[in-house]
C-alpha cells in the first residue's frame, strides 16, 4: 500500500523518550521490505492487516470458527487450539472471528488511518511531550508508505512540531527526497557491511541501503542523523564488521552511531502471527562485549552510544 490518503499503521504510542528529543508520539507503519530474522516487531513486516492469536488467553472453546465466513479456522486434534489458514484469512476485511471470541484471545495487527485521524492522535499527545518533543515515524518501514508519511511530516512542520524517522534505508532515493524537506532527525539502520550476509539474515542485499546512507550523510545540513546497528549475536557482532561500519561512517560524514543490543522482547508475537522465531535460544549480550564494540567507534573519533543512552 502506498496511498497518500490512507496508511496501514500497527501502533501509535503516546509517549516515548528513546526515539528522539523530549517526549514523543511514535507511529508504526506496517510493511517492510526486509524480514530480519530477529525482528522485535514482526507484526510490522507484512503490509496487510493480520490476525493475532494469543494462546495464553485461548480457552479452546471453538467459537471463533463459527464466525469465520472464509472457513479459515480448523482445530488441532491434539491440543484443541484453533489453526488459522493465513492465506484464506488475509482476504478477510472484517476479522469476524474476533466477535466470536469472548476471551480476548484474538486481535488484529494493523488499522487503516486517514491523515486527519493520525493528526488527531498527535494533537491529543502534544501537551504531554514537554518543550522538546515531537513525532517519530517508524515501523515496519515508514518509507514503504512514504506518500502518506510525507503528508504527516509536512503537517507536523506546518504546526511547528519536531519530526523524526526511523528507517532501514531500503527505499528508492526519490522517495527519501519526497520526505526530507519535512524531517528534522533521522535514525537509519546499517545491519551488516557484507551484502551476502545482509541478504542471508534480512532477505535483501545492502547495496541500495549503503547508497542511501551515503546520500543521507552528505545532506545533513537540514537534519541530524544517527546510524543504528542492532547488534545481533552470530550475525554482525564481529570486530571486522564494526570496523568496516566505522570506516563507512567516516567516509560518508556520519559522526554518530547507536549500538542497540539484541533482546527477545518480540518473541511471543511470532507465535501469535503463526511465524517461527529463530532466536529463542540466543542469549542477550554481555555489557562488556558491547563496550568492546563501542570502543572501535570511539577510537576512530566517532560518537557511539549504547542502547537507550543516546543524548538527545
Ligand atoms: S480474520 Fe476473517 S478469514 Fe481470518 S479467521 Fe477470522 S473471520 Fe476467518
Ligand atoms: S473463540 Fe477465542 S478462546 Fe475460543 S477457541 Fe477461538 S480464539 Fe480460542
């Protein structure tokens, strides 16, 4: 979906202090060209509105199947839990099965919003941000719905609201050009310097991403840019990759980086979406290992922040 009048958004969070200066409203756009194996927002990957089943709340009453017009629900013979045929299910706009569930075991990820609806949410939150706050658009990938995002960002600028985006860097450069006049701050990911490795773990190579980051780095008179590396054990947490990332930054006038340690906070959502989570047994990073990687950037004269320690 890339419509200037509507967007599919899977969450609007009223108050955050980690994604830009001050208190902020975060808007999560649904759909992403990457499918990172460790993604902590898997409900943001697919573009369509989709059903989530919370087994912990399900009493296996079988009521939902009776409300499904598509015949998309069957039951596991052994456990009694419902099984959702996602292909059939994706065609359903009403998600009628939810009305048959009296135990809040069914929810949907994603909702269609108009610009006016999003702006109402922003106005609702504005009194709570404090002097320096604003709006941050993320996802999923905000650029996958850049036409609508441009409208939100422009409207914010017209209202003197500070704007930020979080992006994977994976979009056509012309789409970035459409939103940049209205952006004050950019968080951009760099997941791995090696394109083959990048493709193996995220589903896409990194050529376009590196090209966009270089262009964003060259353009910084109009916004502040912070690179972000989600540090994933067994993928990109090597000295060689961090050194190559630091060299890339120096070459492209990018002076700040945020290392985000791996966590498993999104794990339960995989099961709810009928997806496999491959990082269930991977441990969180030790602080000392993260600091070793941080030093690689610091020694090259770059500003490197760990986790939520980014100075805004
Ligand atoms: S979302 Fe629609 S198609 Fe899918 S299981 Fe529920 S009622 Fe059936
Ligand atoms: S109606 Fe709700 S509680 Fe009953 S089987 Fe379906 S999802 Fe589970």
